[in-house]
């Protein structure tokens, strides 16, 4: 199975930390944030990794190289300008193959086990579902939520109780069949359209998750990890 780490964002809310360093390379508890993702993926046997990048992307390639130091094989999908999530994934499809793949936002932290993605990918292959999304309880900075988890495991954009999309999902490449590579495109409209056809499933993760989107949250994650070690 292949995985993609989304690392093309400018990190505006992290400025000035991201003025000279791409957000995925910001250090937390002794190593770049993106390295924590690579190590978790490698530990579960997911070693074929695609990373997209835009802002200061060469710094990411220089730091991570081909991934051998982390037990993975990295291929890069450079973007002249950030293409949003769907645009970035659609552009990287030639590197991701024809089977369902795992996607992780590079600026989150979550203790969900990526090994679960293997069975989820098989489930997508055997059904007409286009994606599986991991949801979390709404954080203080996003109280309105994104999608609702129905009792049968399907997701809805109109459920009465909405949870927040974690930034972790398993996708069938077919979801991006009509998304033009090299052009900006948001993911949410694709998901909502597929939800209306009952083709998106998911689960709620009740353990630790953090959107590492501000210096304050980066410091909070640093404190938590240092306390654990």
C-alpha cells in the first residue's frame, strides 16, 4: 500500500516560523514533524511514500532525501503553487497507482494506527465506496465540525451531529477521476458530492489528535511529547 503526506501548504498561521522553513520541517520533540509521520508509517510496513510540496519544497527534499534513513522510499510531487488537497492528490496519482491509498495531512498529529489502512483499502476495493475518512471530536478552534458519522458507517455533510475531519483518509483513485492534474481543487466538494451518493464511509477516533496549525499548538504538542518521554 502507498501513502501520501500532504506538505504543500504555506503555513500562514505559523508565521514567522514558516518564513524560512516549510511547516512539515518544524521541529517537535527533537525531530521534524513530518519525520514522526514517516516513522509511524514505516513501523506499520507502509514504506512507499509520496510527498507533495510547494513552499520551500526543496528544503523538504534536501532534508528527507529518498527516505532510506527513515525506512521508507519517498517520491516527490512538486507543485509550482499549492494546488489544494484534491488538486495535489490528482497531480500525484501517477505516483500513487491504481489501488486505494492512504493520505495524511503533514500538519497534524494523531495516535491512530496507520496499519488499519490496509484492511480499509481492501474494503474500498471490494465495494463501490470512494473513500474512508477518520473523524475526531470537534476541537475548540473548529466547533462547527465538517461531516456527520451515521449509524451504518456512512458519512454525511448534513447529519445533525457533525465531527471534524482529521486529515487522515483512504481514497480510491476514482474519486479524483474528474479532477484536472496541475490545477487547484478543493477536496470538500468532491467528498460532499460522493456523500450524497452514500459512497463515503468513516470512523470516529476518540484518542489524541491535534491540528498543529499555530505556534501555540506546536508548543502544546512539544510539551505533550516531551512529557511522555
